[in-house]
């Protein structure tokens, strides 16, 4: 897998972890009193053996590890030693090459369409000849 694909996978993983972490925190966070004027919120139902105070630490450490892996992938990207002018020149060369290949492909397409038309005409002529060779029934 190339480096760009790895970066995209890592970004997707970070987004997945972030959304799941936020959703889990919203779902499992204990209720808080908004104001002394409001009644005490009902207790949050908890599952036996689950420690919710450790959950944010675990999720944040997983998210930090994923971010560090992303940083390592970014650091592994090749550094362009040429300046902006050299890069623009290379882009221009690649565009010219792309145009030349596109023109060649267009010529090949036109030749193929011409050949297809010739084959279709020959097929039509052969079909007409076959129909003309049949003798009409004398019924």
C-alpha cells in the first residue's frame, strides 16, 4: 500500500476513533445538575464491573497513538528538494505528455471507428448478397 493510501486509512481511523469516543462519552457520562434551581438528576444506570472513569483515558490514549502514527506517516513522505518553479515546470511537462498521449489515443479511437464503419458496411453488403441469393418460393 502506498504512503498516500496509508495516510487516508489513518485519517479514517482517527475520525472513527474520535466519533466513537465522543458518542461513548455522551452515552455513558453521568448526569450533572445544571443549576441549583433544578432537581437532582436521576442516577445513571451502570453495568457491573465497568469503570467509566477509566474509559476516557483509554479512548484518549488510543486517539493519541493513532495521531502519532499519522505523524510518523507524514514524516515518511518524501521531501521535495526542488523549488516551486521546478515543480511547476515538472507539472507543465506532465501536462504536455498527457496531452500528447490523449491526442494519440484520439487518433487510435478515430481509426478504430473508421474500421468499425468499414466492417459494418461489409457486413451489410454480405447480408444483402445472402438475401439476394435466395430464390423466391413458387407457391
